[in-house]
């Protein structure tokens, strides 16, 4: 007899090839006619195929006996929905010696692996043989493991939707709809409720009850399943054991317990099996393992596997997959890996996979895929934990290499996405290297994430290497890649600006252009500010010219930085020309630019021009700040014009601008140097009364001036000499820079900023 295969199509079920029944064959349906002529009946022509309900029927006018029926695997695709297979029981059938040959049944039951429903060979009163039992254990599909943290073991195979059809009713040809029958039992809570529905049904094969119990489990209706089970127990007493729950019924009930998550019933069911003298089979043990795993007792599940082997059973692929899943729930990636290696060695030696009905060549591939997924999930769980388990991830990757297991590129990339903390940069870099070495392509979004992570870990040069790989090996960087790497350069440039390391800033600009990154006004301005901080006016002028040559339009920050550098270099005439050029090109000055020009004019002694600057500020709506007055007072102090400095001090107080430490320190130094120790002394006390902490330089200026000019001052009122801030800063700088020219760390006193600068500092002669 040819094999029968059924699959869903857009128009319903297709049945191929044609299956013929021949009269007189013990392996086929024996069809009796009046003239007893041998006839050949085509099942396709006799079958009834529907788009929504697929079932096979034979006219009840035919008399036949069934001595056996051979069933084959049926595959369903959930894309097209699940089609109900009808159990057909024909009226007017001649009863045989077994009183069960009247049944030709198609019953629907789910198989967890490969989306395959196995309908077993029927040769007994139960309609099933022990070898062909459908495994009801709900173990995970080996083709994939869900990405959820708890791994709910979702299946992709079709389910029995026992609620989808209408009420059950007997039809004229006594055809029983299993799904509708289950719907009629939907509200059953006791065996009496089941009896009310089934009392007129006659003797149904246990296959029907097993399927219904499994369906109730899928719908988490354990109460209904238990009611049907109790009804079967009652029938056992009424029929003297002819109808009684068999091992398949118990396995279905255990599966229902697992699906409904009412795990407390498991012990009761197992005890009931023992009382009935039924010995568990491999499906029973697999289901028990699944229940233990769902309960969070993975160790007990592994103990069940040991019991299977001790009792002489051969573990199935489902048994091994459940054990691997137990290790997954314990987040023991090493244990799962070692267990798989042990299985593989036994398989290669031929110690497992013999004398079984399973296709172990295919099942082993699934187990290998499964262990890869388990290791991936365990590593991902480690990465999302609060504690740093990066070392564990690296070790498991090495162990996978030793076991000759290689995660897919997609799994590597998903692990990269799980790296979000700065400690993960080591793992992320290792994963990136593996993808580049072992796979042809890599996702651009993953590369961008790596660039971001390397920057977060202050590994900017590692980020630059990834960007260089994008340029050399692909994929082509996009705007996000560009923005990320430029942001990293800005961090380096900002660190150089804070320390006044303008040479580093220039080299960073050169490096950006070398890598095809066009510096913008922000980058140019940062280097200009570094030049200003270092009082490198000539370098500032060159950077400004280069900025214009590159087509970048200078901003007020650019002009302000250049003016500041020129002012510090005492190039006042050049500063004035830059000021005029700025006004001519329409760049509106800000308070910073006005402050610099006020300082320039003060240094030149042109206080009338300072007044004009303040008038322009008022007309432009720009309010002077304490920095503005400090710049003027500082310029007066440098030019030994203490009287003018004192006048501007009173003027700022009239303008309700509170002086700060710099204001008092510069003014005290100017007065002390100009031979006015008493006034300097009074200002020092006033600063103390305003809770300002002046530097040791101001304290020493008051003391030295009073001694030099013979002023009688009670130094005890000044309090103790303040600590020397410059010494503290110098010690900090020495600690940070070290004694070598190749500077590795740069630290801002206000905000620590650590970064690697080996490549830039190769030709840097010495640290500042």
C-alpha cells in the first residue's frame, strides 16, 4: 500500500498519491459486495475534501470489516490554519470478534518536534499500538528556542482548537466530530456531566478520549480533562475492565497537567498509574521532566533522565532536549555544553540512535542547533544581569570553540546588542572579531552600536578601528556612523581644549581628515579655544586661516577664541582688525567678545573705548557679567593701575553684580603692589565676610605689602594661611601625566576624562 500524505493548500487538503483498497487483503479494508467481485476503490474519489473541515467518508451502504489500518505522518502548516480531522464511525457495521473493528478513525493530536502529527498504527482494542504512541510531552521545538528570558517553549505546530465548532449532534450516518464532541464537554466538571453527553455514543475508541484530553490541556481546561478521566475509571468498573484508561490516556492527562500548569496533580496521577499496574513509558518520563522544568525544579528533571536509563529505557531525542532545557533554566551554559558533548560522543560511537524509530541523523542536527541556542540565551542572560559577567561569556565562547560549535552570525549580533555597559566592551570586541573572521557580512547597525559602546567605555581608538573597517571592508558607513565617530573625536578634542593641548587638537583634526571625516565649526572652534587657553596666538591664526580655506564659515566662537589668543599675546592692533572684520561680515558679538575687547582697550589704557564697548553692549541688549568686570580689573592690575581697578570694582557693585574670588584676588594684588596694604587688607576681610575662599597668593600679597610699607595689621584676624592650590594641582598633573612623553591619560581637574592617545602622541616630545 502506498503511503498517504496530506497537507493544507489554499483550497483545502490534497491527498496524494491515490490509495487503493483491494478486496481480500488483510492489510486493506475488505469491502463486501453482492457478487463478491474484486473491485478497486480509489480513496481520493471516495473522500470528501473541504476547505474548512477535511475528513474522509465512505458510504454507509457498504459493509466492511477492518483488521488493521496503517496510518502515516500528516504535516500541517499553521499559515493556513488548522484543519479538523473527523473521526468517522459508520452505522450498520458488522461487529467482529474484537467488537472494535467497526472503527476507521482519523484523530488529531499534536507532535511537538518538527510540527508533525503522528497517527500511529492501530491493531488493538484501543486503536493504538504501544510502539506508535504519539508523544504528548510538551518539550521545546529543537529547531528554535524563543528569545524570551523565561523561554516559554512556544510551539509553531498547529493546535487543536476545540472551541471553534458548534454543538455536538448525532448525524444520520452516525459520524462523530471530535472537536464538536469536545465542545459538548466544555462545561463538564464531573463524571456525571460526561456521562450525560456520552451515554448514547456507544463505545468510542480510547484514541478519541486521549485526543480530547490533550485538547483540554491546550485550552487549560484541566477540570474537564479530569472529569473525562474519572468517567473512564467508572466505565472500567461497569465493563469489567474492557474500557479502562491505558498508558496513553495517562500520558495525555499528564500533558494536560503540564499545559494547564496545575502541577500538583502530577503526583496523584503517577500514584494512580502505579495502583493500576501501569508502567511509565518514555513519553511519561519526558512529560514528568517537562513538568519539573516548568515548576523551576530543573535538578529533579535531570534526575528523571537518570531514572530513565537506570530502568532500562532508551532516552529519546525529546528526553535529551528536556535535559538541555533544564540546564538552560539553571543558566548553566557549561553544564549544557558538556552534556551535549557527551551525547555527541555517544552518537558518533553508535551508542545511541540504534534500534529506535527516530531519525537520529535529523534529530542530532536539531539537538546541535538547540545547544547553540541555549548557549546564546545563557550568555545573553549573563550580559543583562547587574553584575559584570563578561569573563563568563568569554569563557563559554572558548568552550564552544573547543566543542566545535559555532553560533550563527545572527546570534553573535544579538549578543553584541546585549552589550550595553562599558564593562562589556571586551566581549563586544571579541564578538566583532569573530563575526569579521567567520562570516562574510556584518550588520551596519551592529557596527554603529559597537562604535557607540567603545566610546562609552572610553576606547575611542577601538571605535576608530571599527570605522576604518567600515571604510575598507564594508558595509558602507551611514550618517549614524559618521555622527558617532565625530562625537568621539569631539570628546578627545574637548579633553585637549580643557588642558590647552592644542597640538593634540591639531593632530586630531588631521586624523579626522585622513579618515574622510570633515571637521565642522565645532571641531575647529574647539582647537581654537585650546590655542587660546595655551596663549598660542600664532597657532590660533593658522587654525583660523585653515578653517576658512576648508570652506567652514567662522562663528562668533571662532572669532572670540582668536581675539582671546591675540589679547593674551598682547597683539592688540591685530585683535582690533579681527574685531572690525567680524563686524563687517555681519557676525554679532556676544558678551565673551565684548569682554575681550574691553580687556584689550583697558590694557591699552583707552578707558574711553571701554566706555564705548559698554554703550554698544547696552544698545545690543547684552548685559555685562562678573567676567566682564574681572577682565577689566585684571587688565588694570597687570598695568599697575590699581585706582582704575578699584573704581571698576565699585562700579560693578553699583550695577548689583556680586564680585567673586577672582575679583577680590586681582584687586587685592593690584592694591598691594601699588603700595596700598591697608585697602588690600580691608578687601581681604570683606571677602572673608562674604564667605569667599581666597587663594594663598592674595594672603601673601597682603602680608608682604604690609611688611614692605610698614602697615600695622593684625594678621591673626586674617586667619591661617590658605593651602596652596597650585601645588595640589601640580601634584595632580604629575600623577596624571607621568614622566614619559607618550601620554596615556589626560584628566581635567573638574571632570575626569580618560582616553587613549598613543597614536597621536607617538611624535610628541614631552608632556607639559
